[in-house]
C-alpha cells in the first residue's frame, strides 16, 4: 500500500466492510438462512442534500444478484426520502453496506457543500480548489462531485479529465 489507499480489488471483495457484517454473514450461513430483503438508504438530518456516488455504487454491486433503484445522480433530496433501494438476498450484498454508504455519504457531502456555497455566491463564479485539502487519490472524484454540486469550474487536471471540461484557476 504505497499511498495508504485500499486497492479496488479489496473494496470489491468486501474488505472495507465493518466486521459485524462478516459475523452476520457467518451466522446466517451456518443456520442456512438467507432472506430476501429490501434495504433503503436514507439520511435522517441535515436539510437538503445532492445525491452523488451512484457510479461507484453501480460498480460495487455490478454482477450481484440484486435489483437496485435510485434517484438520479444530482437529485436534491431531503431527510427520510429513500435515495437508493436494494432488493435481493441479504448475503448477496450485506458486506457491501459499509463501502456503499461511504460512496454515497462522502460524494453527496462534497456535492452538497458545493451546492450550498454556490447558492450563497449567486451569480459570482465559484471554482473548486478542493483537491489540495484531500487525499490525491480522490482528486478526480472530489472535483466531479464539486462540479455536480454546481461549481462553475474545477482546478485539478485529473478532475477535469474525468468531467470533460477545461481546468480553471490562476
């Protein structure tokens, strides 16, 4: 681990989960129980937010025998509104709850802060320079979320490559 980040393969294997999900899987498997469930993701406080992180969630759950429904990326949502719904056998997705929530919470948090800043700025252009305060492995993700949240531009080259816009800044 050269840069202190978990490799993609380990995320896809469920290594970034909380231990209690693995213990739950073990108990259910030992008892031969694998119920079909419906899980919904909601936020419980904080006012409105901007939903992002769905690309990573889709990649995480690709090939799993589950049905996933969500609001479109970039949607403004409010507390207790289900933003994502998973239907399937619990053992097919249990270990992915931790990274799934991480994707949605982190990315939606960035987009939401960007949207709130832009709302306050009104017609004044606002440019994201946020990657200089974050882990560089997340640079493109951060800039994409800031842009989806309403930033008029972003400064990080890797971010603009992913978004498909020109880098902005001094």
